[in-house]
C-alpha cells in the first residue's frame, strides 16, 4: 500500500491526518506525539526504501489513535504500509 498525505489539521484530541492509499482514503486521529512519531518513522522508511533492492521486511509499528500503522520495505526501492483498526 502506498501512502500520500492529503490533509492534516488540529482537533480537540490532537491531530487528524488524511492519506490517499491504494485502498482508498484513510483518516487517522491521534495525539500530537503519535502523529509526530508516525511522521518520523515514515521519513526513515522512505529513506531506507530508496536504498533497498531485494528485502521485504516490516521495520516499525506506530499506534495512532484507534489504529496501528506498520511500515516496512519491499523489493524495488518501495515502502510498504498496513493500517489496522482495533
């Protein structure tokens, strides 16, 4: 799944972010710390993906509100993402 940030805004509970994914629009709402951690991990995974030719691996998992976002690498210099609600 690819992930492109469409919109972000402050809410009473923190920050709401909306992403376009291969599966449609995904909105996440979490604390400022949760969303900041997601942004840092996304940046790190993006940098590693640019160097990766062959590995397929999950690197990190970030909780944002009622969702868990797993981020990793897949072959061909691509990142992988999975969003699960709990």
